[in-house]
């Protein structure tokens, strides 16, 4: 049995090809600096994703948005996600940005460079609806405005998430 960090291989007489491959690949060790770079690159997306996991609770329990409005917003958000991810993903994938300083063609740098500040702003706007709207479950007008704030901030956040982190 050969142990690898990612897999466990049961060795038999027929598996000598795998053993030779593992012996050859053991010299191709990924440096710690590169491992940390990949790990730290995932931190913003994980942070933002974790925070967005509590957004429904925030709007329901803290702001007083009724369940039906959250439900409708989530349906619209899901439909928007189905539409925008392939379109913007294709646009990002076909981008050719010529970096004059490095003398190379890049795809994602302009989206990260220019989209990250807007992405952070949209993330903050999700959690900062006007405080005067808090807890007014019986006021239909306030519920509509809170729903609009919730929906638009979610859509803006998700669109910029697609540009910056995907």
C-alpha cells in the first residue's frame, strides 16, 4: 500500500505502472510558497461565501423582511444566476488583456483589478439597508423597499462575484 497525501493506492502485481508513476512524481514536490499562495487565494471567496450564507437570517430575523419576499427574491436570484454565469463566464474567458509591463496576455487581471473594489462595496451594501426599515413587518411600503434593497444588492453582489472570483 502506497500513501500519497491525496490518495491511497492498493498495490498488486498489475499496478506496477502506478508505482512507477508515483516514484517519478515524488520528485515533483510543490513548494510550500506555492501551496500557501493557492490557499490564500481561496480565502476571500470563502469569507464572502460564508457571510452570504447568513444573509437570509439577517433579513428575516434582524430586518423583519417577510418570508414570502425572501422566497421571491431567492427565485429571481437563482434565475439571474442561471443567466449571468454562462454569459459573463464566456466574456471573461474570451478576454485578452495585453499587460504592457509584463509583456503578456492575461484574462482575469482587469476583472479582478477593477471589479474587486466594487465587489467589496456591493458586499457591504447587502448588510447595510437603512436602519429605519428595521422591524416594520406591517408596513407594506417598507417591506417592498426592503425587498428591493435585498434583491438588487444580492444581484449586484453575485454579478461582481462572477467577475472577480470565478
